[in-house]
C-alpha cells in the first residue's frame, strides 16, 4: 500500500519580505510552450544576488566574504510563459552561523499565488581560502529584515 503526503499549498505573496521583478524572454520558453525549469533557478539566483547588491552586502569581485551556493530546490506549481513577468519574493527561513536559507516564491505577473516555490542556501566563505566563516554582522542584520523566522 502506497502512502503519499499531501502537497503543501503554494505560498502567497504575503509570505515574502522582499521582491524583485524580472521579465521573461522569448528564449525562456521550451518546446512545450512554457518557461523551462532551469530558468526558474536563474530567476531565484538573480533575485538573491540583487538583494545582496542592493543592500550593499556584495561587491562583485571585491567582497572578501561571499556566499557560495550549497543547495537549491524548486517545486513547480503553475506554468509561466513568455511574455509573463516573474516576480521573485524572498524570505530568510533559516539563519545559521555561516549559512542562510532563503525561501523563494516565483509569481506570474501580479498573481497572489506562487507559480513556483523554491529554496536557496548560501554558505559564507572567505574568498581567498574558500573556507566557511561566520556571516558578517551587518549582513546578518539585513537578512533579519526579510526574515520570517518564528512565524507560522
């Protein structure tokens, strides 16, 4: 006898604290007429790095401490297709000594329900040694501003 767990409902916009909108491109569609799965990963990666850059937490090529991607995942809920706009919502859902886990909701145009539910984990390292280091205090403070830790 097979048991399957019920899928959690898709996240809503109010589950996220920071947003970045990215336009889809004609080339993002695959032969099935919808945005290919790998594009969602690119959108999430772009949004996380845009958050870091906008908050002064990452200077590409200069920062001595950087976040290296350790894990990503995405659950696809509803199709998107060019010319839809993708709005990626971010929330910090786990904040450790040297790692952070973001939850990412990808929303089609102005829809309130996510079309994709993803996660993205950065481990902070010293750029020169590539060894884990504590997340800098100023970075941690900005991450806490988009955190939904402790909420249900």
